[in-house]
């Protein structure tokens, strides 16, 4: 009932020519895929070129961050209307790298979600625990606080437009993937928490992606889990062959 959603987060990589070359290859490799939402999230500077390249394809575009105001004296920031203007349909919000290096907090994540929804951008909201938190048995506490502080107070219609990415920080870019069971346990917990802050039926429809060293070899087992609805992929999304293999996980 939940359509799989697989997104590639390119992070701070790719010049315009590299980005265009990558999406050209990717478009060809995934052209036959019809039953999955496929997304790439390039850096701001290549969004326009990538958007042009994606026209008429089955791949959508996301930005990696957004600011909540629509215009004004906010040097260096990019607004939801600007992302819409350049062809974004989705926006990643609250990635752990933004939380860790740039002071992103649950309160600002909530503001960014609200501003994005107002512009009809679909937020992909990231949550996840650090290694010390997992080792101290605090995963549920941390994730619960993130889910509540980022997502409480949205209407049913707004909630339906939000995707959550569960990304254990210790698994990002480390080659250490959570086991399908570890991931499923947290995904089920997140869905349960959503049930407390929105209608139960809506919580059943919200898509929850797993992120953290996803690759063509581990995607199928992750996707077999009942509450894992897709993936947010970092490193493996920078190559057309590995990202397309992940997108085509059913045939792997
Ligand atoms: C990410 O940055 O969202 C991510 C999951 O990265 P990687 O796949 O490289 O671990």
C-alpha cells in the first residue's frame, strides 16, 4: 500500500558537467521502472542543469536543505519558492550532517517542514541516533523526541506529504549498515510514535526510508521488512550503476 521511495543524496559532490553526465546515465538505466518513486538530491548549484536533464523522465529532484523564509536578508540561504522555481519536488530536511556540523535543531527542522509544505514541496525528514546513544540504550528516546519535536502539529493532509528517513548516524558513510531487524525495529517504533501525533490511519500511510550505507547487496533484505518503504542513499548514489541497481532491487 505504500509506494517505495528511493532517493540519492549527492551531498557536496558534482560539478554541473559531472551531474549532467550522471543523470544521463541514470535516466537510461531506470527508464523502465514504474512502481517506485526515484529521486536525486543534487547540490544547489547544479539543480537547474539537473532539472532540465530530468524533464520527461521518471526521476524527481530534491534539494538537500531549505530555509523557512521566502525571501529577504538571509545571506547564503535558499527558500522553498526558489527550490520550486528550479524544479524541486522534494526537499531533505534535518539530515544528521546538518545537525552535526551546522547546528540544525528539531525546532528549525519543524519550521523548514512547515515552509516547504506551504510551497507544495514534499519534505524528507531525517531522524536517527548516534553510536553512543545506541550503545547507551537510548535509541528509542532520541528518535521519539526527534519525531515529536519535528512532526507534531501537522494536519492530516500535511502528514500525508511527509516522508521520514531513519538514518542511524553510526551507519552513514561508514559501511556499517543496520541489520534489517535493527532497522525494522526502529521503523516500527517511528510508525507507532506517528500514531500518537496523527491519525492512526495516516501513520500507516507515511513512508519511512532507511539510510546508512545502503548498497546493491543489502537493499533487497532491507526492503523485505514490513515498515521499510525505501532508502535514502549517500555514497552509492554517486554512481549510476550502483544507484540504479538499488532502485531495481526487486530484480537483484
Ligand atoms: C546519507 O547521507 O543520507 C547516507 C545514508 O549516506 P551513505 O549511504 O553514504 O551512508
